[in-house]
C-alpha cells in the first residue's frame, strides 16, 4: 500500500495499531488487472497474452543469480515478491520516458550483489534500519520481499497517485509514480508489467532495506514514504552492560523491538514521527483535551515513542538507567524519538535551556491523580471533601513528589497551568480533561509549596483568560491575585475544647458574642500577634464566643470581607493559613468559641475570579436577571447546579473541619430566599409554582445545614435573615404551614428586635411613652425562632452612628442610656452579640481603616473612666449572665419568660421574670426615664423570701449615679400586677436592675 503522505512535522494518524493489509492472492491480482484493463477496448483484447509474457519476462530478469528459472513460470506470486524485494534493493531509475517502457522497468531492478544487511522492519508509517548482519540468504531476501509486497497490493497501485514527498525521497517517489502512469497509458501489451513495476516502486518507498557495507554502522537511506526522517542519538554508557543484550553474530534480532538493548555507539536510528499537525496545533494553542495521549512515552510498532513539549528548550534527552537518548528537535518546543524498547521504562528528562540544564520527571508520564469515585461525587454534587480533590495539592504520586492541579471548567476548550515555576508561561503545561466531569488535571513533578499559580483557560470563543484557583487554600496578599500552593503542617492543641463544645446545643447554653473585624481590631497585627492579645481581652470581658467578620480572601478591604473571591483561603493580609489556625487554637485554649461570617449568597465580578470562569456563566446563574445582585453589583450563585452547590456545601464543611471553626454566621440569607429580593416587577421570574421563593436556594441551605451538623458535632449555623420566613431554625424534615421543611439553622439574628429597640432608644425619654410597643413587640414572636440579639457592625457605620451616639441627651445621659440598654438586652430572651468598640462606648462610627478608638481607654485621657466604666459593665453582664441559667437555659422556651409589667408606658418602665428549668427566677427591671422612681411597686412570686440586686447599671463603678438597693428586698403580701406578693424598689434613672432570690 502506498504510504500515506504527511505534512512537515506531522505524524500519520493511526500509526500505533494500524492494520497491515493482507497480501492479495494470484487470482485477486488477475481480477484486479482485468478490471484495470476494461476501459480501453483495444487494450482489453491484448491484455491476456501480453500480461503473461510481461510477467515471465519480469520474472526471468529479476531472478538472475538468485532463484531457479522454472519457479518464475510456475509460481508467479513468488516471482512478484522476489522482484519487489530486488526492486527495493536496487537504485530505482525513476525518471524514464514512456518510450523505454519495459526496458526501464527491467533496468530498475539490478542484480543483487553480496548484501550484508537485515531486512528492515516496516510499518505503515515508518521504516527503521536494523543492525547489520553478516549472512547472505536468499530466504531472508524472500521474506523481505514478502514484507514489502504485503504493504501494497500491486493490483491497486496504478489507481493511486503518490503525493509529492520531501527533498530527494519526494522527487524519487514522484518520478516513479509519473513513470508508472505513463507506461500504463501508452503500453497496451506491457500494461500489467508496468503496473507491477509501479507496485514494486511503491513498496520500495514503504520499506527500505538498509545497505550496510562491511565495518560500517550507518543506517541506510531514509524511506521514501517517510515525511520527516528523524534521528535520535543513542549513547551506550560504559559503566554497566547488563541492560544490553547482543544478538548472535550474523543474526538480526527477530522483531524484538521491546528488548532494552543499546544501539552500538555511532549508530543512528530512524525514529517515530513527531506529534501530528492537529495535535501539535492544539497543544500550542492550549486547547488539547488529552495531552497525555500524545506526550510522554507510548508503545508503538518498533519500540517506545518518546515525545516532549518543552518550549524554549535547546535539547531534551531521555535518561533511563544507563540509557541516554537525545530526542530530535521537531521545532516549536517539540521533541521526539523512538527507542527500541519492549516496554515503557522508568525515565527522566534532561532538558537543556540556554545557560542551564534541568533534570526532571516527565509530567506526561503519570496516571491521573483523581479516581472515578471523586469524579462521580463531583458530578453528583456530593463530594463533601471537595477541597481534597480540586485545587493545588503538594503530594507524592507514583513515588514522585510534586503538585497535583485540578480545576472544574466544563466549558473550557483547554486549560493550562501557569505560575512562577514556568515563568508565567503555561504553554508547556497543558492539563487533561477527565471525561465528562468538566475537571481538568495535571501533576507537575518538582513543583512545591510557596509557588504562585493561576489557570490559563481558553474560552469557547477561543479567547484566553487567567484565573485564580476557586479552590485555592492560600492566596497572595491583595491587591495581588495569584493563588499559592500550600499544605498544612499545623498540630492542633484544642482537643479538650472540641470534646466539650458538643455537650449542649447553642440555644440551650450561654452564648454571648464579641464581633470583630480582624484587620482593624488592632491594625497592623498578624494572626499570630492577634493570638497573643485577642484571647486574653475577650476572656477578660467574659464573652463566650468571638465572631470574625469574613476572613475568606477578598480583593477590596472596604467590603469588610463580604465580597469574597477566595472562598477556601483565609485572607493573606494577616498571615498564612497555618497562622490563622494558630489564632483559632489560641482562642479555643482560652475557652472561647470561634464563629465566622460566611458569604454564600454572592461574589464579585472581578475578571480574574469566578465571574464567567470558563467563558460562560458557571458559578452564577445563566439567566442574567437571576445572576445579577441588584444591591451590591455582584453575582448570585446558581444554587440549582450540582457542582456549584457542592462548592459551597463543601466550603462550609471545610472551615469547620480544617480550621476548627465552631459556627458559621451566614450572610444575606434573605437575598437568597426570594427571587424578587430588591427587584421590581418584570425583573424576576416566578418559580415553577408561580411563587417568589427561590427553591434552589432553599434546597441548598437545607443541605448545607444538614451536612455541617452531621459531619461536625457541636457547631452552630446562624442565619442573618431579616424577613418573616417560616422555619429558619426549624429542622429540615419538619414542614411548616408554608409547606417547606425548615432551613435547619441553629440560630437566627433577630433583626426586628434590633431595629425596634434601637428606634425606641433614639427617642427623647419624654416621647418614649408613645413608642413603648417597640420594646415589647419582640416578645410576640420571640419563640418563633432561636434568636440572637445583634448589635452588629451594620448598626454603627454609614451614618448610623455608634451605639452611644444614638442615645439622646448629654454625655452622661448617653452613657446611661447605653448601660440601661445593654442590661435590658442581656436579660431579654435570646443570645447576645456586640460589635467591637461598643463595649467601651466609642463615640465615633467604626472605620475599617483605623478600627476602634483604643485611646479612649488611655488613663491619661480625661474621660477615660466613663469609657472604662461601660467596659466594666459589659464584663459584669457576661459574668452574671454565664452564672445564671435562668438567663440562657430556656431562651427558646416560653416557660422561661413571664411579664411583670409590660404596659407602664407612662413610666418608661419594663419588668419581667426569667426562669430556669427548675423555676428559679431572675427579675429584670428597666427604667428608661431620666428620673429616679422611689418605692416603685412590682408584683412578684410569693415563694421567694427575699430579693437582692445582682446587677445595677447605675452603679458608680460603671459611671452611674449610684442609686442602688443595697439591702435585700422582702416581698409584701400585697398583690400587684396579678401576683400574690409585691416588692417596692428604688429605680435608678436610665438604668436596668437585675434581682435574684437572696
């Protein structure tokens, strides 16, 4: 068969496994010859006798000195094979005119002389010259002739034109074809002979028998059918000879291409073609889905083909034990070679660049690092440890250290890894696509921790974009945007805390939270420096938990962390991920739980992050109306897509398991739940039931909560949800009136209480009687959810003023108002949260640029006692609170609360009882008027013999007027407020008093 022509630098398709056509029988040859002769009637009449004569003549000429003449008459097929072999061995005189006809063909087959060469081993693509042998054998020549003839049936040769070849071989092949065609057209009697001659020529082009004169080791001329005859220089190391196995003298290795034999020094061996044109173009463009199927080492007929793609390299050498073989430079960074080995050996590459030589592993010799189970779980959206599968992971793979890169980009035409390890040129680091999963993967040897990287993605339209890793576990310090390879070496020391935190659910335990913006709490401190100061400060104030505003990486500091780009990486502004672990560990050792703000609702549009990650909407919803968040200019996640939901659910688990976070406060839940959130009519599309609920977001939140509570005992999830959505903290399997199961949160911020109570406190006391219901309405719905009462960062920024500045009156009244409000807050059913700076009555709004005004606590400042007094009150509130189960044990049970007086609007007085499961009460009384009320009668239970003050916010040590009830107060048998007994108290101005049984 005529060898397939190939363009420069390409490899014919189907080389490794291409079928060799069966040799046609004599009958088939005759039938084909008849079909060829039919078109011309005149020729057809003479074809048969001419054919026989031509065959005999050809047989007689070509078997001179080689075979017995009688075989040419009786065995035409054998004669044809011998003639083909002889034609291949001779030097073809291709450029003959039609006038010389048969004579040209006879002269083309010279008489064979003594030839000391083994028959070349040929395939449809290449012909390799084998070692020189000393034997002269007619049988060997006949076998070679058969092998050559088997490549191309003679009956079909004239029907195919041989395309032009390169250089000298191309000219010879073209001339041969031209001569054959000319003979076929003109010579009717000798047409069959001409066709056979052309067939022999074609066979010669496909199978070359190397001429090797005595004592020479240079391989014979490259085959005419080879597009680019490449060579690799193989050197035999002198140290050991165990790997080399010499063939017996005078005997060629019988097709033993797999033997790990060394070629004698100076021997040049023709190698397999380079990467074909299509693969070459796709690799250069970064759009190849399966680079490992082309690059690396692959068994092919004739041995093992090695192919490397090393842009800018001067040379590439394969090293395997004692074997060193320099690959042929195919241009544009491609190198290739064929080594006569039986199987793929363990090998390394020695790559020479200008000025340096690098010995390394071949990245394209490794099997995938991700298994079928990982890919199946990713596709289903059920990989709960997604961070262990995707991203960049230093590891040892198949005994080699390096880094595994994996990214989900299903719409990409191709993905490459770029970073400091390849000078930000990812041309040579093309990733492979792992089936239909949309995951791209590449293991890079010798790449380790600390290296920067990104993914270079070719979009569907062919354009390229460099993206940070969505699963990066460490990032550069903003505004730089690269991802950083990392692995944790941290050893935790908080086992005792983890074992204890699951003893009681959060809603049945003391839970008072200090909210912190880490970068500005003490500006300039790192995670480890914060670990030396923050735990002691929080423990001294008595808070049970800290809540960290988002620590996940974010590009804009002014967003306070609520526009996240690195969902799996603690912000690098303050240190490394292990530094953050150290901070959490330090807080745990101090007995303080760690909550973290988590933002799964939306993400920013930065063109190096998640937005249209692979060229199309991927993490965001494909519907622009659903994708765009109207309030913040960000993009909302597509909660209905399996992989996106998995990305977020696994992220929640990641923070709890990898960083020992004790709870997640989920931001902006309301914006997730409603399709019409901040949207006008016509700007949103109803759900499948015609409603405005985002069913995908509901399912996501339920799955997230169920997964986190199942995997991490003792954690709590908290919803920042500002609407009346039913069942935010109800179990996911319990359906409510709306037909939905609960969202499954542990706690919910009570935004209604916060808004109403602050509104009440902002009124002048004289007007508060008209707004009394703002302080009592919260008890109408207090037990519909498990609530947290938040005075958060949102209430002390953007012109809302700080907590103390919200209070009316002069400086003394403002501080007194804050103290009375905090006392009321800590006694009210629900957990407490207070933002930093408010614990010492900072007068200015918070700014992320400079943080709290710590100078207010400087003893040298004149008003320092005023601010220190408020902070001392917060400490005592927490101390008494934690020691009094009535204030927290039944926060979510109506049995834990009883009104004493809730309608004393004219007096600006509120009084209620808090009870523990045993019925032990605490009496909380708040006087929000700036006047002292003497002998103020309140109804109380008659089974308490006496009451004493547990806390009075007007005490002098807090900066108050020190109007107190120093002695135990005994009840009188006078019924009041519907109770059988009553007590008379002195109520301080703008103060809250707690009393408990003496």
